[in-house]
């Protein structure tokens, strides 16, 4: 749509008007009526023509560069698996490592550093899904996904961020969006299992009690398989 900011001092004359009609029957049929304008009054009502519709579509067209599309701000990171600019969806993986984890006091688990497994992250500007992997190898389309062994994660992989203030809507950078989601996830407090879903083979509380501050590697035998492969999420 044309930017008219610099033309506010100019008077614009109305030249046409559109009225949208919708029937009240079960079929809710609708049509658009076009009015010419003369001296500020609508005249010559008629169904909108193809040419008039094309002019309207042109006037409402939004240029792609103004759509806040997701983009790369440099060389794409090696752990990025996929991204779609228009839907702002990105998929990446992280290798096993040590992270600082925070637990709600009601869980009785002391916050601290612990080894975590490799992870697959699937996110857009509003939502995050998280899964675990069985190895540090870069996943392929047929790589099985495992349940992420954390509290606050639903069985479908969706992460509940609770009251965390998510400020990802404005970023256009793939790299920044990845960093923001990882920081939000690991800097929030784990508080409870979601809808009774236990994501590990055993007791989730005891798992993290045995890992926090001990330096022990994450026990891969505690991970549970989902029914999904990576290709099912792309």
C-alpha cells in the first residue's frame, strides 16, 4: 500500500466506495457493490467489475520487504536444519552439553548445572516445540525424535513458557530467533509435568536430582521414543 505520510497536507477527494453484502440464508452468499462518488455522495451503484477488482488488489498490495520476513544476517549456522521466511519457522539442533537449569522450589530440585542430551528445536515467533536426539550427529529426515526430558513440555513437544515474557515478534534474524528461544527456555523455571506426561523412562524428579551438580553424563537410556521422525515436523 502506498505510503502517504508525506502527503498529509494534501486534501484527498473520495472517488469511489465499496459496500459488502452478505445474505442471511444458510448459504451466506455475498457480493460487493461499487459506488462512484460525486461531491462526496455515492452514485451509480453496480456490482464490482473485474477491472475495478484488479485496481483494488493493486492498491492493497504489500511489498515483501515490508512484511517483516525472517532472514539470515550472515552465514547460516551449521546447526540450522531448516527455515521458512514467510511463516518464520526455524528448525535447528544442539549437541549434548552442560546447561544451567532452574527448578521451582515445589519440585524440591536444587537449581544448577547439569548435562543435557542433544535437542531438536522447532520454533516460530510465538511457539516452541522441543525434542531430544539419541546422538550428536546432525539429524536427517528419517532421524527418530525422542521426548525432551524436561518439565513444562507437553507430549506433542510443545513447550509451556508460563509467565515468561516472550519478545520474539519483531526480530527478522534467524540467528537471533534461535538464540532468543534457547535463552528463554533455559532461563525459565521448570515447574511441573504437563497433563500427566512423563517424558523419561523413570522418575523425572530423581533424574535431575542425580544430574544437577554431579558432572554425570546424561543417561541416554532414560530417553523415550516418540512416534515421529524429523521429516514429520518439517
